């Protein structure tokens, strides 16, 4: 699917963008991979790792609509990974988060339509489901923009979808490197917000593979959610430092005890497939059917039962301490 194609990744110097780039190069022969981001140092560092002939590096911000339009000329597929993601930073700088996560999302949509990009997938987050913090609220707004974009495409061929998943093991700014730093510094304890806290858990490679497959699956307008395991934060602490004491510090502002990916309120729009869920649009499309019971891979889905909710606490798949240890070792290799 990606052979001979031009792919642009917004926020491409982040953890996801680098892993996605590595996977594209290993598995396909793309014509161009365009890294679009605003940090020239991170682009310089990424160039040292990825200097293949297909690589292109564009300095630019998703807030800059004109720069995005120019960067997307001749592009076939777009992965929108750029976002302000730190929950406390968003609470203290709300308008900056809104400019990047909402206005930036609309700029990506407009640039894709202007250039007749074939397919766009935006990365969402579990925090966009029933959001309680500004980051989650902006990503929910972003999801709505990308879904509705399928209805404003007019004569353009562009289709838009989103992918929502949970915490990425070992990604920059996540709890694993934070715990590891404290362990390396020989701290006297690991801070735990609440003993009951749970989170969805996915490796970066699994996240990349899911997005790759959804470019083929997508009909346009759906939100894809993978079936992934959950962990208990206390089990993560045991897995990383079995002999280190923990200290309960309480939930931080804007933080949930458990995360949701498929809210019960949207059960009437949620379809279950073998290895993932799809939340279909709440709006009707003027140009095609809203039937999401079969995707472009020929996979069949069925509506979940009314009131079904997919959250990290009621998830039937929990990782044990031993499984967390093995997964961390695999990811950190």
C-alpha cells in the first residue's frame, strides 16, 4: 500500500513518528517520507538516524496553515501525530493547547483537502473519551473535526479517520521512564497516585502496526480502538522495582482513576471486531452509507450491547507483574 507513495507525518520527530518511519522503511519502499515538525534540533537528530533518499524534513507548525498546505503538495497519506499532550501544561496554558490540538487539526484537514490527499489518520487518546482535562477535551474536539471532515470534502477524494489508544510503554514523558529515572537515582520510594489506578497498555510498535493496518481498513469517519491489555500501576511499580517502597501521593489535577476508550453513552455507535472496536460517526454522511459492519479488509463487525463500556478497569485482559516485566524488557531492548 505504501510502496511508491508520499507520506507526511506531523509531529514526526516524536516517539510515534520515529517508530512509524522506521517501520515504513523496513517494510515498504515509499517514494517520500516527510517529517513535519517545529523543533529543528530534533529534526537534526532524526536525520542522523534516518538519512535514506526518501526522507524529507520540513520545519513547520500545525498552527501555520500556509506552511502545511505547501508541505502536503503531492502527498498521498497523512498521519497527524502533532499535539500538546502534557496534562498539567495544558491546564496552565489552555489557549496554547487549543491552538495546536484544535486549530492545528483543522489546518491539517484544510491542507489535506487543498492537496487532494487520499487518506488521513489522526492519532487520538483515551483521554478524549469522557474528558475531564483540557488535553482530553481538545482531542475530543479534534476527533469530531476529523470525523466531520468526511462530510465537507465535496468533490475531493480525501477520507479521514482517527485512532485512539492508551498509554504507550516507554514513550517520552510516560510513567516507565519516570519510574526508571527514580530507580537509577536510588530514590527512597516510587510515587503512586492511587492503589486502584489502572491504565490501558500498548507498545509503540503495536500502535504503529495498528495505524498501518487501519489505512487499509478505513472507510472514513470512524474512530479505531485496539483491544489491548490493562495494567495496575502498583503492579508496574512491582515489576520495575520489586524491593522499592511506594508512597501514595493522590490523583493529580485532571487525572482519572481509570481510562475509558469506548464510552457507554456511545454504545449504540460502537462496533466490535475480532481485535478492535470502531466508533462510527454520530452524524449521517451525505455521500455514502453509515454502515460500518464491514470494513475495506472485508472484516465483519457487530454492534455492542447497549450500555457497553470499554475501560481500563473492566477490561478482561490484565497483565500480571511477570508479563509487565517481560514486556518492559522487550520494549527497552
